[in-house]
């Protein structure tokens, strides 16, 4: 077999995110393949969708470490890009600068996000405005 993908652990290098340990192994392998394929110099921001991100109040926070290192204080809005569609989201201010406060509901609904889905945010360098390409790895339904 392929020894680089040992069954018990898949290390997600080049990623920054929260709840990464919650990603099931089979899905983690797909995430790793996508991240490797993207081959971004800037680490990929990984968002594991929880129920609160995709229902009710649709609250979403990005890793504070990611915001500090790769977005900075001056970034207030981000264009999320997927399959040619763009959706603008707004970040909170001050200590809330890692919270997405506007636009997320629209993006989540338009892309049919569900708990367990994983969003990979790739920061695009060539854009004037802060733009992140979104890659979605759908939750793998367990075979009963």
C-alpha cells in the first residue's frame, strides 16, 4: 500500500484552521489532495462547517492566527469566489476581526453548505481587493 497515507493520521500541512481534528480520515485525505493540488504559497484557511455556521444565525469565525498573519487589520471585506461566482463578506472590527459579520448567509445558502462540509479558502495574490477562492469538500456520508 501507499505508506505516505497511513490509516491513522493524515497531516494537513500548509493549512491553518480550527476543528481540523474533527475531519474524518476519508475526508481529510481528500482535503490533503486538494491542498497539495492548489499548491498555494500562502497557507490554506480551512473551515470545518458546524451546525452554527450553516443554520440559524449562520455565525462564522476564521482562525485568529490566519487573520493576523495573512489578512491583517486593514482587511475589512473579502470576496469569496467559487465557480466564477463572487460573494462579498465583511469581517468584524477590533477583537472581532476574525468573525464574519456580513454576507456569509448568502454564500452558505447559495453553495448548499451543510454541517461537516469543509471549506478551503485560498488567498489569491493577484487581486486588488482581498479575494479568496473557495474549494468545498463535502462531508462524506457514512455507508451503513
